[in-house]
């Protein structure tokens, strides 16, 4: 699993970049909010990555901030929202506004996002309201803990574990203290295999 890419920004267009890392160009899909904050081509860039694996494709989705990646993963967990729609949603609203709209159940704000209809807005609120509120509380309490937790859960989901059981396993490990991603994954895999 690829969790972070640092290299030279070789090419950028709205929705997509190519990052050159030691002569290998990685195609990374990004929301517009990330595109507008990227440096010019030829400059150094570092992106937090979500690796999305399907039968017919391996896709990378990139974000400048761990919080953007976390919100992308939450959106991706909603029934009917895949990676492309999640990127579209993040392109249509700043992440802090989206989190606030979900916490407060702000239907009109969600409906103003291109691609989000009435049913999808309702589903997003129902499925994410409590998780976004809990995530905000965790971020305040743990500082760097949540990005570690999100990366570990993402890795376990990509390995085929269900999100809920992955979150439970990782939460128990991360609450005991901070650590490196490899250590957290090793312990989570041990717990999940029992």
C-alpha cells in the first residue's frame, strides 16, 4: 500500500497530477481544492495517498493534509459513494465546511455540492454525522493520532478487512499511545487474526 508520495510535480491538470519519484511517474487523482494549492510543475510536492485497489485497476488519490484524506475515506464508506464521487464532493466544498455541514445536518449546504442530491445528502448525514463529530473530538484529544489511525484503517481495508472491525482493532492500539504505522499494522493484524 502506498500511503505517502514525495517527489517532483511533473505534471498537473485539474483532478490529476503526476509525481516523479526517482524517475517513476505516479498518476494521482486529486480534488480541485488540492489542485489550486499545489506548487508549479518542477517543484517538490508531498501528498498523503489513499491506494484504491479494484479487480481492474490500482488508483492513487492524493491530498495535501491528513484531514482531507480522512474525510475522503469517510465519504468513501457511505453507501453509493465511490472514490470519484468522493473527490467530486471534496472539489465542491472546503473540508472544514463539509465536516461542519455533516455534524450539523445542514441539508441545504450539502445539496449545493455538484453531484449530491436529496437522498445522497440524507444518507451522508445519517452515516457520517456521528463519525465526523467523533473524529473532531479525537483530533483535539490526540493531535497526530487520527492520521495514524486513518492510515492504518485504510491499509487494513485495502487488505480485505471490514472497515468497522479494522477501526475497532486500530482504535484499541492507538489509544494505548502513539507509534509507527508498521507497528500499529502488525499489532492490528495479530488482533484481527485471533
